[in-house]
C-alpha cells in the first residue's frame, strides 16, 4: 500500500521522552494492535503502541462493522469459524456494551424451500449463538410475520416472498479500536514514522522513530516485537528488511451510504452467488450498503466504477421498489482486507488470522489476516504466549470509552 496518500498528521505534541524502553513493542494500532496492548496491560506487562497514523485509522475503520458469527460461514460450511465468532460476539457484548447494538437481521428468501433451508440454518446459528448478553427482548427472531415483511419497502416488487430473522451484533469499528487502546496502559506513539531498526543475533533491539507532528526523534527499545500492520505488512517487510515474500493477498470491499429510507427499519442480509451477502443496514440515520470483493495489489487502491455498479445492480435486482440511482450517495468508503495468502479466489480464502514467528528475528511475531470479531481472542492467545500468563479478565473487564461517552448507534 502506497505511503504517498497518507493523510497529514494533526497539530499536537507527544509528551513521551526521546528514549523509551518497554517489554513489548507493537507496530500497528488497528484492532489487533490495540487489542494486544489491552491484553498485555491486563497481564501487567509494559508495552508501546506505534502507528504512523491515528489509532483505528486503517482497515479497522472501513469494515462492515459487524461482530458476527458469520452467517456466510453457515453457507460455506465453515462451522468451526462460525462457532468461534459466536463465542467472541458474546464477549464483545459483555466488555463493550456501549459500542455494540444487537440487531435482528432479516434474510429474505425467494421460494418456500429456500425459506425452509434458511429457517433451519438460522435456527442452528441462533441456537449456537444463544448467549446474547443485553439482548433486547423486543427484537424477534425466526420467521418474520407477513405483515411486517410487507410493510418494509424493500419487499415490494422484488423476488422475495418472506424472510427469517437472525441475531448479530453491530459496532462502531474505529471507536471500538480506540476504546481498546484507551483500556491499555501502552505508551502511545501515534503519528510516528518508523525510520529504522537496530538488531543483533538475538533479534530486533530498537526502533528509531520520527514524530510526524513536530519532527522530533524517539528511540524505542523492547525485548519482544509484534507487527500488526494489516494490509501494509508485505510492503513494510519489503521496505524495512528487503523481504520479497507475499504473506498476504489483499481484497478490497466498498460500502455506499444513502439517506435513510422510511420503513427500512431492520438490517437485511441478502444471499448472493458464491456465498456472498449483500448487507442493507439502517444505522446512524443512514442506510449502509455493502460490500464488494476485488483482489487488489500492494499500491494505492481507488474505488472503481465497476464496484459501485455491482452494488447498484444487486440493489436493483433484489430491491427494485427503491429508486437507488436517484438517491444521492452521501458517502462511499473502501477497505482492504488482509487475507492470509493461499491459492484460489480471494472470496474463498479464509478470514482467519495466523501468527507467524519471524525466521530471522526470533523475538518478532507477525499478525496476518483476521477480523474485528476474533481480534480479542487471537491477541489474548498471543499475549499468553508472550508472557506465559493467562488472563480471565480479558473476557469480563469492561472497556474504557476513549471519549468518555457511548456511541449513538441508532
Ligand atoms: C470491506 C470490509 C468489511 C469488513 N467487515 C468486517 C466485519 O463486518 N466484521 C469483522 O469482524 N471484520 C470485518 N472486516 C475485516 C477487518 O476490518 C480487518 O480484518 C481488521 O480491521 C484488520 O485489523 P488490523 O489491526 O489487522 O489492521 P489495520 O486496522 O489496517 O491496522 C494496521 C495499522 O498499521 C498501521 N501501519 C501501517 N503501516 C505502518 C507503518 N509503516 N508504520 C507504522 N504503522 C503502520 C496503519 O496505520 C494501521 O493503523 C472487513 C474488512 C473489510 C475491508
């Protein structure tokens, strides 16, 4: 991913000293880096969280913002990943109740046989995901009553005959990432550019950093290092250490944001070919529509017209009563999924993360791939590995709200 488009840093100063020493240095303050900082703090281990931009300013602010079991895994048969997501979903609802909102997602069906299959699959999904702390009793799951379905403007004139409702958890991805960082005692080195490493036979020793706000230099010394650089990992490893190996494949996805449409009160999850889902989600007074999937390279990734068109075609063929093309797009955003490299189409690549111990630097671990949903669990595992200490509080200790007040998700 190109550096040239990185936004200018805000005005401000970092009050940390020019030389810092911690037990663990984390590079990358996305959901993984921030979650690891919290895990280490809970275990009483000192750490620093370094990012060349702001906390949560990377992929972790361009997701579909769902902490989910992954209803698509029900369709693709990846039951293990789905059940892991369902467990994690309940933990997020417990530790971040102010950044989450339970919802009843409607999955519409075309034929009664499809409706029956949905009811069976969704029944299992909601049975395995029955732990839902804070579930609002007014939200109903299972078969959507005919009158409610007909009252939604998305049902008119389209191919759908009814819908089944399943439970999932919505969040604010960037705020959640900032809360994780705020819940840690990490020395925060945001807006700092890594300029070079010092190493010896034992591994990485120190990192030279430049504060992008005032140009001042800092030196960070650590015993252990973790790179959680999301889709920028391959580019950074090539620039910093001359490595040419591709650990990741990158897949872009876009969301379009429209004004709210009266009567569209529940989120819809529409099955599309190849195990894909089209989400149409009312949130924050708007309608969020997504997402696409396009393999991209390691450079500047603009939204292309074909992606927008793909969403419009899917909307028009599935929900024809709404004049999508006449509605102004209020915002469009693109995120790049870091997927662990393997053969085949990116749509079929696993969304699971892996942890790689670096071959040359034994004290360096790389976080590759992953999702918001499973970031806490993976980082708890890594923290236990790094410190030799398990920590139950990770699943129960409420997050600190970075801005002091809860998000207004409507
Ligand atoms: C369209 C889309 C929809 C998605 N929907 C969902 C969803 O609904 N639910 C879900 O669970 N997951 C979803 N995901 C996946 C999820 O968003 C990502 O897997 C996750 O955010 C990755 O987090 P990360 O911490 O690994 O990376 P990032 O959030 O990208 O963090 C990496 C950080 O590294 C920093 N960095 C990069 N290079 C450098 C450098 N040289 N020096 C210092 N810092 C650097 C960046 O500034 C960034 O802050 C979606 C992803 C996409 C793209």
